[in-house]
């Protein structure tokens, strides 16, 4: 920061010598003029005076060019120290907003501080923002990132920082280990309650994003105790508000952390909401951190295995839908995979027949064969057979595509209740083998139909094949390559997916939650000029919203950070293009900022010590102001800058000399003088 400058001109080196040279040049120029016009010529009159003056200008100007006098221009500036006010804008300090307002008012109204410092205010949550507005809505605190950003901005200037925060950081590198790299003093003002209360809480909870139906999935959680005594508490785990696990634990100041690990059964498909809680202590002040909500998506293992296998090719994506989906949501599908179809698939079959779309049908132990026989004319299956284990045998004569690299060594059996299978037109890829006898009935068959390509698998639990592939080869390539070839066989150029949507089924809080979409024109080039709208509807909270998606490079994005917690259905529509996608996601009610009750006074004090600052409390703001005003480290510094400048501009002087010579010559020529 620089105050208005003052200028001072001083001669360079030997001012007297330069002045004498200029005077000497003037005398010599005058002597030459007198010699030429007055000593050699006896004529008198005004014309001679004019010519003499012009000659003097030209000769004197030439001498000045040779002397080239230069002077130093000194510019003086007053540089103030930067006083950076960095304010925590997270929800955890909302209770201190009146204290923050009072502190900022005292600083901004102090004239002495304004005269000695350049005041700059920033706030931060997950990142730094240059703003005076505080709303205390940030869901995360990253103190290290804010300090790093300030360091980059004020790297080469004298700076002091006032940090208003409770010291609780939720994301990013620990600022306690970052302080040694800072080159400016930090004066933290500790917000919130510095008293350490006895507290018990649920710490980290680890669970997979997906689980398979009828399997057990692990859940791991940590219970943490802060206090000086010993306690007994109960940890409860509930799935969809039904208690499924309970454990009594003992914690103390010496053993203050307990790991709880258990396996839960996935009994039905869908998103399962899990609440992990611990019984609160008597008179516990902060009970918000006594529970955590998470979610897991339970799907059939066959569906999960197929999705992972197909999406090994990044150009393919799988969308899981229920059979009651609307026809408009099926427009961009290239291939349909129908898993254990029953009468609820009637609309899907009608759509496939109408659009002539390829399909992969997977039947199971409880398949409605009468429904299948009614809707598929390419094959007939006898009903009434019991469910049994069916092994697979590769048909070496299969010719539709190369399967020579596919092996079924030690592959476990699938379950099927299919009877005799009558195929009209098709080629068997894998045959059935029951009780050591290879049958003519197909297990996996590719049907020859001029209108619709179809592959049918007569058996469920195909996920076991993918697992066995990994056991055999330590990778999934054997199984994934087969599925990839099936997808390639079923692919058709009739339909192309011009609208792709990417989102998570479960978001841990709305902070950072977003949905992205990519839309392509008919040449399959990304279209940045499309009008894409996201419509949200809350299933239980009544929330409804419609917002345009914004272009972010090569995709469109909708920010969900201000959406309240709950389960939502959504649709993404491309206006005037008859393209749309639908989906379902859940935002969990989780605010990590509310997990803290006390300030991290010790860490802030260490930060101040490491940077050469001092820690304060809100009531000590006057002491802070007195400190920085009297501190000689922050006294404004006067700086000077020297610029060497010529006394006379070269081109101006050259122009004067040239003009004088031309005018003199013209006058002499006009008057016949030689």
C-alpha cells in the first residue's frame, strides 16, 4: 500500500560540472555566431539578428546533445502493513456472530488502525472468499487452505493476520503442521466455549457404498470419549429405524476409543438408511455428535456384478430402473437387460417390440415362464420343474463371435427351474450340465432374429462366475471379456445415448453434492448451447425445485449444496429435444461442524506461537489493537525509488536544431545570401 508520492530532483554526480559545461557550450556557440555574422560580415539590420539567433540555437543544441545532461528523479512512498482479517464462516461459529460483529466494528472504526494499516477482510469455509458478508452457512472448515491462499496473495509484503475462529477444522491438512511455512504473524481470536466438557460421541463410521441382497455387509464404527472418568455406554445400530445391533462398551480417559465391528444382513433391495448412535452421558451438553446417519445401496448381486463388468469399458454406462418406469425414460437405451422378468415388465416388452431394441434376458428360480412364453416367440420353456443347480459347459462350435479365450474351469452352478427349452432360431454359447450329464438345453444362447437381437441366460447367481474368475486368475478379465463381447454383439446403431447423467445415489450432506450431465448433438459432438433443466421433488419433505444446469467445460452441472436433507426423485430434460433422464438420490442430514462443542484453544495457541503472534479472546480486542498499534514491526515504511531522466528530451532538442537550420537556410536563400 502506497501513500501519494513526493518527488525530488537532484543533479547526477557533479552538478557544478554539468552547469559549467552548459555555460561553456553557450559561450562557444555565441562566439561562433558573433564571428560568423558580426566579425566576418559588416552588414547590419534586423535580418542579421534573426539569423544569428537561429544559428545560436542550432549550435547550442548540438553541444547539449553532446553533453547529454541527466538528473535523478526520486519518488518517495509510504507503505502500510497489511492487516488481514480472516473470519470463520462455518456453522460452528454461528453462536459467536454478535461477538464477531462487535470485533469488526471496533477495528473498522479505529482511525489510528486505519492510518497505519491497510485493512483487508476475508472469510472462509471449505475455501477462501474475499467478502465482507458473513452468513455462517459453510458446512466445512479448511483453515490450512485459507492460510495458504493468504500466503500466496501477500507473499512479499509486510502482513499481520487476525484470525477469528473456533479452531475446529473438518477437512484439509492440519494447520498445526502448516504454521512453520508462514511468513507473517497470526493473532487468533478464540471464538466459542473454551471449557472442556465431558463428552461421548460416534466417531468415524466405515461402510461400503453397495451391498448384495441376502449377503452380509460389514459396518465399522468408533466410539470416542473425552473426559477424566470412566463410563459405560450402549452403541445401537438401526436400519430404516429398526434396531439390528446393540453393544455395551466401557470407556475411560486412558482407553477413550472403542472399535465396534459387526456384519448386517441385506434383506431387501434399495437404499437403506443406517443410524449409528451411542447413549448420551448425564447432563451432556452436545448430543448432536452422539449419532451418525449413513446409507448403503442394497442390490441383487447379479445386477451389481453385471454393472461392474459392463462399466469396465468406460464408454458404457448402466442405469438401474424398476419395470414401472415411464416409456419416455427409455428413449436413449441401447440395450435392455431384463432380470427375472415377470408381469410387471409388460410395458417394457411392448416398448422393446415397438422400438426393436436389443435385450439380454436373465431368468431365475422364480421366473414366471407362462409370462415369458407369452411375450417371447423365439423360445418356449416348459414349466413346473423344481429348482436345481445347473452347471455350464462352453460350446466350442459357437460361431457368432470368438469365445476361444473364455474358460469355465471350476465355475460354480447357477440355479434354474427351467424345463425343456425349445429354441426356434439361435446358437448356444453355453450348454446345461446337470448331475454330470451335458444336456442339449442351452444355458446361454444367442437368438437369431432379423428384428431384435437377444441373449438369454437360463439361470441366476451369475455373480458367482465373476468371483470364480478372480479366484482363478487374480482378475476379472475372463468373465468381463465375455460380458463385453455379449454387449458388443447386442449393440445396434438404431439408438444412441445422447444424454448421459452422472450422480451418486447417496450424498453425505448437501455440501459438495452435485449432478452432472453431458448432451451431444446428432453428430455426437458435445452441445454447449442446449437448455437443460433439472427438476427435483422431495419424497417426504415436500421440497420442489426447478433449475437450469450450467455449462462447466465439457458437461453441465447442477449444484445441490443448498438442498435440504431427504430422499429425492429428479428428472433432467433437454428443452425442445424430447430427451430426458430420471433418477433417485438421498441427501443425509449430516453437518460435521455441529460435532464440536469446545474450541481448539491449544492448537490456536500453538499457531500463534509458531508464527510470532499472540492469542486473544473476544473481550481482549482492545488489547490486540493496542499491541499492533505500538508494535514497531508494523510501522509504515517510507521507501524511495530513483529514476534517471534526461534534462531535455532528445527528439524535442533534435527537432529544435533541425527547425532552426531549415528556417535559417530558407531566409538566407530568400534574401540571396550565401
